[in-house]
């Protein structure tokens, strides 16, 4: 009998969510749009960096080095300067992110076995972009040095750096960002569904009708939670499918372990959402309460910035954030292929947060009904 009552309430919740065309669009459209925007726009990789050249030397070694920059897909030459005073104008006007300056004795010094005079002037207003650009330029110059020593002889560098990146061989930032979107977008959708459920009943005047039904508070809470859980599962599956087949992010770990993590993560998200919904009197209050949780949760999750770089007090705050643990799980399964046993330290905190949040939500819900 109790199962039939819960199924009836779940059916009512799904009808309330899906009968409105705008509600259906909100559940599907924005998450997919955000996935596409973050997948393509939120990247640390640089392509076609505009640079200018001020070459005071026209010798063969200088032309060879310039050819290496022109042949790189990372850089795009936008100007060839004829006077030193033009360097500042190019950087100040943001016409070029970098200016490559080759000294007048560059070719002669290389042929004599000495170091050539080479200067890189870079726009440092965006320090992160500047550092990445500088590393790209340093790599090209290093490759040029190795090739020059091999072809013309001379003293080889004392050490040769050979880089190999594990888990992400091509250092594609998309492989790091897109798996994190699984947790972030699933949290947003689940929180929206659950945080507005009880508030919607109050606004529509149907909350009192629930109180006079033979349903117990636990049954009502379960009937409100299960639709959000099912929608979250579908949302996570759609996003993971897009990550693998559209963005070509490898999924090398266990899908079963990943879905266990998703289930516990949704348990936590639903618990927090029902807490917000129990406090909210209107859908507007429920929406505001959801965003008050979502924004700090995303910032403190390690989605964009490492948790280890945060102050100690802030790192302690992240311990109550379920998204923090799920970020480690989803990236570990996608890129590292972590087995279930190595994920236990991330799974049990989410289970504890979810159970605690559901108990508090149930207590708050009982008080509202009293």
C-alpha cells in the first residue's frame, strides 16, 4: 500500500515537471548548452597566439628560427616590425600577445658557437596566458637548439628534457574540464528539481491537500526525492555520453564504480535540496536558497582551482561539500581508471553527507507539517 502511495506522488511530481513545455526545456536545454560552452570555451590551451617579429638579423639561422615559429599551430604572426619603438605599441594596443626580437649578431654568434641574442617580449596583463605562451615559445626554442647542435655540431646541452604526461598525453585541458561538468551540471539540475518541489506545492495551494492524505511524512519525502534522483541519473548519463562520444574524452575506468559515485552524489544533492525546499515558502525563495548553496559548492569543489592551493580554513570547509568528492571520483574514473577500492575514501563521505542531509530535511519537513 505504501509503495502505491509513493508511486502516485512520484507520478504527480513528474506530471508537474513535464507537462509544462518551459519546464521540460529547462531540464534539458540549459545543461546541454552549458556543457557545449564549457567544453569549447573553458580551456587552458592556446591556439593561434598573435605575435610580431622584430628581426635585426636576416641570416640563415635567424630565418630558420622564425620558420619554426611560423610552422607552429600555436602561433600566428600578425606583423613584422622595422623599429624598436613599435614593440611597445604592439603590446599596449593588444595587437600582439608576444614580440619576438632577434638581435643583430644572432646568426654570427650561433655560427661561432656562442649563444644567440634572442628576446621575448610578452603581454603580462593576463599572467596565466602569458606563462602558457612563454612555455610554448620556450619549447620551440629548445627544439631549435637541439636541432642546431645535431646539424652543426658544437657542445650539446648538459641535459635533454623529454616530457611525458600521464593520463592526458596531449595535455588537453578539455579532458580535465568536461568530466567535471558531469558533477556540476547534475548538481544544478537535481538541486533545482528538489529545492522547488515543496515550495511549488505551497504556492499552488496543494500542500494542505498532501497533509490530509493518508501518506506519512517519510512517504511524502521519498515521493519528492525519487523523481529528482531519476532525473539526475538521466542527466548524468546524457552528459557522460556527450563527453565520451562528442568531446572524445576517454572513459578508462569502471562504469559501475562511476554510477555508484553518481548515486551517492545524488543522495547528497537531494538531501540538501529538500532542506532548502522545506525552508522555502515560495519558489523564488527556493531558487535563491539553491543558488546560495550552488555557487560556493562549485568554487570549493576543485573544478577550476586546486583545493590544495586554498587556505587551510577554506580546505576544511570543502570537507562538507559533496561536489568535492565527486570531482575526484569522476576524473579518477574517466582519466586514471581508478578501481572501486581506491574510491572508497571519496564514497563514504558523500554517503554520510547525504544521510545527514536527508535526516535534517525529514525533521524540518515534520516540523512544517506539525
